[in-house]
C-alpha cells in the first residue's frame, strides 16, 4: 500500500477495525458513512471535470469546424477577391494613364498652333499686317480652328473616360468590405480557440522580419510604432542623422 | 552627370513604376529601366551600367532594404546613388535605411517636386564630392 493511501485511510481503517472489535456499532457505522461520503466527493469531482472537458471538446469542435470552413473555403476566396481588387486597381490606373498620355500631344498641338498664329494676329490687331500675310493668317486660322475643335473634342472624350475609369473604387470597395467582414469573423473564431486552448504563452513576435520586409503604408487607426507624418518629418530626421 | 544618366526603377507595382518613369522623362531623364523586385534588379544593376537607383522598400522576393545592402556590399556598385521611394514611414526604418547607406528617402504619396528635389540634391552632392 502506498504511503498516500496509508496516510489518507490508515486512521479510518484502524478506527473501523477497533470499533468492530469493541462491538461499537454506532462508531463503526458513523466512520463507514464518513468513508463512503469521502469517496463520493472524489467521484463527483472527477465527474465534474469530465463534464467540463466534454463541454470544452464540443465547443472546440464547433469552433474548429467553423475554422476549417473559413480556412478551406472563405480564406482562399478572400485571396481571390483581393487579387481581383489588385487587378481592378491596376487596370484602372493604366487606363487612366493611357488616356492622360493620349491627351498630352493633343493639348500640345493646340498650344503650338496657337503660338504660331499669335504673332501674325497681334500685327493684324495693330493694323500692321500686309494683305498676303493676312491671307496666310486666315488660312492658318481656319486650319487651327478645325484642328483645335477636333483635338479638344477628343480630350473631352478622354477626360470623360478617365472619370469612368474611377468606377473601380466602387467595385473594389465592396470587395474589400466583404473581406474585412471575413477577417472579423476569423478573428472571433481564433480568439475563441485561444480561449478554449488556454495557451498562455504568446506566439513569438516576428518584429525583425517585418522590419526587414516592411509594414506597408501607414493606416490611420493601426499603430505600428513611431512613424513620420510626412516628407518634412523624414527630411528633418535624416538631417538629424547628418544627411 | 548628365541627362543621359541611366535610371533603374524598382517597384512591385507596375503602375508606380510607370508613374515614376513618366516623372523622370518629364524631368529630362529618358533613359529609364524597370524591375519588379530586388532579385530582378540586382543582376540588372551588376551588368547594366546604371547611374541611379530608385527603389521601393516593401516588395516580394528581395525587399528594398536588402537590395540597398547588397548594392553597398558590391564593390562595383557601392557608390551608386540610391533613392528609396516607399510607403514605409516608421522612424526606425528610415534610420535603418540611412545606416545602410541610402542617399535619399521619399515617402509615398509623393509629389513630382519632391522627387526632383531629392534627385537634384543627390546629384549635387555627388558632383561636389567628385
């Protein structure tokens, strides 16, 4: 018999044995009742622990299956959705720049042609122009007005398309909102899992790796540590370092 | 240094590379090549006779800071002017870039005037040092 059992039950068994030998029925029965109660309390304790474990296992199963669902379907979906946002923004930016690049030469041609006419026009206004130069001026003016009208119509069309190209913001905004909801749900499930697992030790920080790779743009409301507020701030920081 | 200088623009976003390239052309530097991260940029730099490197920080593959360190560690590239053009705005990052030997640091979003000012300043310092 182990010493723990000896310690716990030794005196009770001795009392029981003594009471039986002495024919003390009352003491024997009282001691026996005490012994049974003690065993019951231990049994209930074990039962309660088992019940809690079962409850935790069931809760965990519920969280686990939602997490599996999120990890298997929703997260890859979210990646595709964000990929699509990247594609949308990329296309819109290129479309906008294409249109702006097309406008540049048209505006330049208008400015150049106007520049070529302006000197003759001023002489005409000062009544210093000769008849043959006037005739050339009228012809150039005809050409200029036609070209300028066509060019500016094209510029106007391009500008309207630039405006339309910004429609990506609506679509990408909706997609991003959907992904934000998913991230929120994932967060709740993970927090619940951590609570059920009761893993006290926090995961090691990947600070140095983040530092090396970068954090991305500063997002208002998300604190990543001390950051500069603009180019002036950067310049004064670097000046302080002797640059 | 002249307007014939050869620039390498490194950014993982093609739109940003295009914006920077257009700005450089407007500033009178038509000789611009592009790379989408450090691992593509480094071999280009090692064989491409570039005069100026403009790089983002946060990129897949080799990020900008690692590219900067690799450039400074290469004897042939050690003196190449490097301008970091990035959304990374943490003070310790800027200090780390300065310690790694960056010549200028511009944070996104940026203006054409800021880009011009920093390039001019770097080139001016080069001329004075020569």
